[in-house]
């Protein structure tokens, strides 16, 4: 049995075909050959949520980052359709996080666009680049804003996503939120918008030392005070800021 057959068998959602695919893998079928659409068995499993097949393929050493004819990888497929276990397995095994498909979209953009918060958080935690742009100039933050994915947008903001970038139409994330009437996301964006180096709220909540903040974000005591920090020069850390949200 060839690798191409394995990819085709995996495309069928029926249980008998899942078992057949698992049997082919166990028998040593070739893993990485693609079908006419460029899909490998791993990408098909990731797309359709066949966790058993995906796990077996990963454990057998299937290539993780093969692209189909549209430039989509297994991780992008799992991120798009919200198959968290498969996405986590791919991330843990070292799948490349920042590859783009033919439309310039990354796995993080796919998760943000479709509202899959757990996958977005896993990608962010593993160091996925936050500010890459798709072919239409959208970042992951812009996709989250456009589709009203508040939790993902907030997570991206907290982790330092750039707020002043513009898409190909000249819109920033804040402009998009206001156009959509999304007051929650607009408020989150306004809380840090207009600064060159916004301090992520997550770092404040963790009690990051003031000196570390100054070094990392180019901010001094006066700038910290201006942002609402209660700064005591005799202490090594600031009091939690009183952030006034619009």
C-alpha cells in the first residue's frame, strides 16, 4: 500500500476507514506522500480531527510541515478547525509555528479567526510571531477583532501584539473594532493604544519589577507615573496601576 492511499483512506470519516488507516500505519505504509490536492495523511487527520491517526503518524515520524497545494500544513488545519489535542501534539513535536499558506495566513491567524482560544494560547506561549501579516495585511489581532474573538484579542494585546499596524485598507485593529461596534475589544485596545511600548497587563499582574519594566519597555519612572502606576522610588516594584479604561 502506498502513501497516497493512506492519505485517501484518512479522508474518509467512517470508523472502518479510521481502523484501516491505523492498520496501514502499523504495517509500515509510507507516511508522507500527498494526494492530488497535496494533502498528506497527517494534514487530513489534523483537518478532520482524527486524533488517533494523527498521533500514530506523529509517533511514526511523519513529516510535520508538509504543505498542500494551498500551502496549508497540518498545524494550520488543526488550528482552523479547533482540534486542540492534535494542534498541541504538533506543537510539542516541533511543528513550525509561523509558516504561511498561499494566502499569507499562519496557524495563529487561523486560530484567531475561528475563535479557538486554547490553540491560540498554546501558539502564543510557544513563541509564535504575533505581528505577521496575511496577503490582505491582517495580523492575528486584526482577525480576532474582525470576528469578535474577545478572549483571543485580549490575549494578543496582553502579550504585546502591535496595535498601530494597518491592513491593506489602511485600518488598524482599533478602527476595525469601532466599525464593528465591539466596545469590549475597543476598550482593551484603547487601554494601551497610543504608546510606543505598551506594558502587557499580564506582566503587571505578575508583579514585574519596575526596573525590569524600564529596561524591557524603555519606560522610566515618570512615564510609569503618567500611565497610572503608583511608583515608590524606595521599592523595587510598582503598585498595580489604576488603569482607566474608556
